C-alpha cells in the first residue's frame, strides 16, 4: 500500500491529530510486543477514516500523548478493543470515552463472544483477510509491503462493518444494549490493576491464613514495583510459585531464603532485603488490617442452586440469541447463592447487572427463586429436548 501515509515525525503526528479531531469516527488497531516487558510495548498504530488510512510509527515518535488526547474527541471503532485500550490506559493514563467494539456488537447478533476479526469480515464483507503476518516482528523497520498490507486490512473494514452492525442492531432493538456495553470500555478504571485479584491469583492463596495472605499481598506489591521499574514481566522478577512459597515460609533472615530451591543466589543477592522487608511489614500488621480469606466454595446445595439458575439463564440466552456468559456471568449467580436475597431490590443488587441484562433476567430468576415457577424438559422422547421455564 504505497499510498498509505506513514506517520513518523512530530509534525506529521500533529497534522494527523488535527484531522482526528474533525472526524466523526476513527477506526483503530494496534500491534504490540508483550513477551519481555512489564507492559505491552506499542510497535504500530493503525487508523482508518471514512476516507483513507494512516499508520503511526511509535518507534519513530517517542511522545504520542497528543494522539491519545485527540482520540478522546471522536468515536473509536475497533475489534476486541480491551487490549488496545489497556495500552492507552497504562501508557497515557486516558482512554477514549466513546467506543464501538465490533466484537461486542456481533455478540448481540448471535455471533458468540469471541468471533475473530477475520471471521466477521468474511461474513459481513465477503472478504478473506490474509493473516500471514499474525506473528510478524513489528519492531523491524522499514515495514515490508506485506506487513503494511496486513496492517491496512486490520482497520479498513471496521467502519463499513460498524454501519452493517448498527443497522442490524437497530432492526433487532438491541443497539442501545450495545451502546451501554461499549460505554463500559471507555471507563479507565476498568483497566486499573486490582491488587486483591493480583495476589489471589497466586497458586495456593486459597489455602493460606490471613497472616500468610498479608505477606503474599506485600510480596506481590513489591514484585510489581520491581518489575515496573525494570520494565520486565513480573514473573521474571519472582515466579508465582516462589512468591507463594515465600508467603508460607515467612522468612525472617537471609538464611531462611536458602530453603527455597527456586530462589537462586543471584535473585537472593538482588532482592533479599526487599523481600525480608515486605515480610516484616506484613508480620507487624494488626489482625484487623490483614486481608480477608477468599470466600469458601459454595457447597453442594448452593452449587445446585447456581446450576438451576444457570439453566434459566441459558434458556433466556437461547431465546434471545445471546451467549449465556454475555447475559449473566457465573459470579453474579454465585453471589445470589451466597447472599440469598429475599426481595426484588436485594436480588437486583446481588445480580449487579447492567439495565438491559436485568430487564431480561430479573423477573424469571425471581419467579424461580421464590418458588413461583418450575423448570421442565419437553420433547425428550421425540429426540428434541427443550428446557421450559413456566
């Protein structure tokens, strides 16, 4: 694509940003490397307008904040945008607030939750994308003709696809559902690190005492800070199993650290002081400041209740042509099973769903839980079983 503008200077970027601010919508995709760095490293940014495409070279333009700011003045269209927007949140501490995700939109039209860009382009546009550069090294310069063709293909169909999807969503009465869902993608808090989720992901955390969890929390926090300052993946600083082992061992001095086989001498020399300090700080915490233990598994009776609610949700999803996981996450059903809400308001609070979801599932689940409806199977003996909720 010889006529594709390559934005590789501050002046060209300034001109591009001026154009973006005047556009009603802009399609976006990014290419990044994430294997050996703390945060994904931007290599290429592709932009498409209703007329034309531009490719931004982050390796040639160190300061891309003007681009991040300009994108907040228009609607951003992309496919599976969460990973792209997380890069913007991490690097620029801002994300566009007006977002349209074609993968999300497709899910509301029965395509499933994870349809790829290539599959959706083929279905909506009748075009087969060449994906030969999927594992390309985007750090190479200059970009080859095949790389540029791949980059252009990844964005050039997004705006026409948005038009098709919006038309179909409007006809089905689901456009506002998608707008509501996509609005969540434009909230920067969505991309913040959840500290509790980070340390509870360490293997073995569910079996730890509150004191051990306090140590674990401090160690994960230390590891994250060390990884960020060195621009390394956290596992390169301390692997998960070593962090978990340290939380249980709760070392008091360097001699204790020798007990961990996978904590080699080089790591001990570099991080021993910080590890011991993180442990000591957690040991000094009063009991009330220690993390709470994760909630225990529900148990057989409550698991059965979740399974029964799932049957109703699955049937509602089938009726509306939606993926069950799009309609109600399992975590919401587990929360209902734990809290056992006894009135419509507390049920809605326990489900904690967006308005369109709540509109579809609140009444059926209320009828089920209150004992005013039953679940039956019809058509089983005919070889065509269907779940009926009455």
